[in-house]
C-alpha cells in the first residue's frame, strides 16, 4: 500500500496521475468525453503497482474515474455552451433516464467481480475503437432523432454502461446523435453534459459499495480515492 512506499515510486505515481489528468481534460474538451477511457486503465495499473487487492482494483479505478469525470464534464460543457453548441433541451430530456441508468449500472457493478468489470470495459472499449477506426460519415439511421421512447431507452443504456465502465458517456452519446444526423459539434457539446449526470450518482454508489472494504489505499472513501 502507499504507506512505507519509497518516495521515488510515490512521485512516479503522482506524475502518472497528473499526466493522465491533463490528457483526460484535453479529450474532454475536444471530444465531449469525460476521460474515463484513459483514466480507468491507468488507475488500474497504478493500483496494481501499489499492491491494492485484485478484487478492489477495478472498482476503485472506476469509482475514482467517475469523480474526475464530474469536473471534466462540467468544464467541457460550459466551454461548449459559450459557443452556442449545447442542446440544453435534449440534455434536460435525457437527464432523468441517464441518472436512473447510472444508478442501475452502479448497483450492478457493486455485485460483480473486478474480473467481470474488466471484461465489460475491454469489450466495449474495443467496439468503440473499431467504430472510430472504421465508421463512416455515411453510416446514418436517419436525419432526426428517433421517438422519445427510444431516446429514453438509449439514455438509460448510456448511463448504465458508462457507470459500469467509469466513463462519461460522451462516446456513446456522440455516436448515437451523429448516426441520426445531429451536427458533430452539437453532439459533442451535449454529450459533455452527460458526464456530470453519470458521475454524481456513480460516485455515490461506489462510495457506498466500497464502504468498509479491506485493503483500500489510505484516504479512500469506499471505492473512491
């Protein structure tokens, strides 16, 4: 654990986290994502280096990432809003469903093993990467968003999957909006707001799920550090 660790390793740990934070913030502003896709793997490796128990590493990485996402999402959303790109009405319409999905995802995360969470993260991350690499602008399902019922279902799924992965939901949101003809800048700006809706209930859930867990690093509050 961190107590008794050589100062050189602690400095390396701090420097790595700072670099990840800078990169995550850059991605949040550029792409409307919360940075979790970068932060979670790095935190997992850092917690492995510092001998955090294996059954708590992924939960701790996800819970901590959700806390970071609250900040990056809020700042990114405000920056895009100043440029007039935010679709506030759509964000309000999705808000309740995203939060409910995030609560459900957090509840599920508390019940499954770290190995299962790693599998979910890796599988979905690979699918997202494949879409970014091979996806084409011509891949559209329509020119307008589908019915509100479909939107609510998708918003719930975005909240649930994002909470399971410790990400802000921006990648899911941008993909969904753009395949239905939403302008990319507007999709990025609106998706930036999803991170706060996911992060707040998510971090509360991971604090509760990890409360009293053994082997956590100093200063941890449940599965959040």
